């Protein structure tokens, strides 16, 4: 979750849910090869599909230029140097996420959002970046991060709104 603050720099296109290409070696023994069948992963690209690009663009106040899906994280680059990411960690807890955020130097504040308890996270050296984490209606936790240009208003307003929309749609 908090790793995203540094990882939000590289964005390209949102990936699909299958893998094409050559077999990947399962070990150093060339006769033992495995193929990853991503069709077996439940809701693999939820991060890119939970909200529409239009909803994200409207919420952050900038058109989306590019996006990328990587594991449990989807990232969007918006016009005006705005960066957005959504994380769904299926097996994580609010307590664990808050502990990680604190260990990484984020200041956290407990909030109520969409009828559930969550928290905001802001790092002093990046005051225009805010993350909002809340329990997923299914399992695990959701986190939205938005990085706005300096002086772009309340840094937590957009991730709070994105979380509210996500919780409404996931319920």
C-alpha cells in the first residue's frame, strides 16, 4: 500500500486477465516448465474495473491520460500531473495496513467512510499526496492514493470520494 507513493511514477496501459507467450521455467531444470493460467484468479483486474475511467477523471478533476494494472494495484496518470492508484489486498487487514503506513512514515487519521472505519495517510514530505484505506465489503482492504500538484486543494478529498464510490459499488 504505502509502497505506491514511490511506485506511482511509472504508468502505461492497463493489462488484461490472461498471459500469452512462452512457458515460464518453474525451476532450473529445463524439463520442468509451468504456464500461468490467470483465468483461475478470482476478479484479477478488479483494480482497473471497479470504477470507470470517467468516474475517476471526474473525481480528480482531470482527464485520464494512461493507466496500468500490476498485481493488486491499478494506476492512472491524469492530466495536470495528477497520479491515482487503487489497491485491493484481498488478504490484508486495516490494522496491518495502518501499521505499514506508520512504519513507512505516514501520518494516519482514523475516519468513517461509506459506513465503515478507515484511515487517511499523508507523508510530511509529500503533503499533496493522500491515501485512504478502508475494509473491502468482501475481503481484504481497499486503498486509493491521489497525488496532486502542490497547492491542489485538500489532498484527501479525491481519495475519500473514490473510496466512497468503491464501497457503494462493492456492497
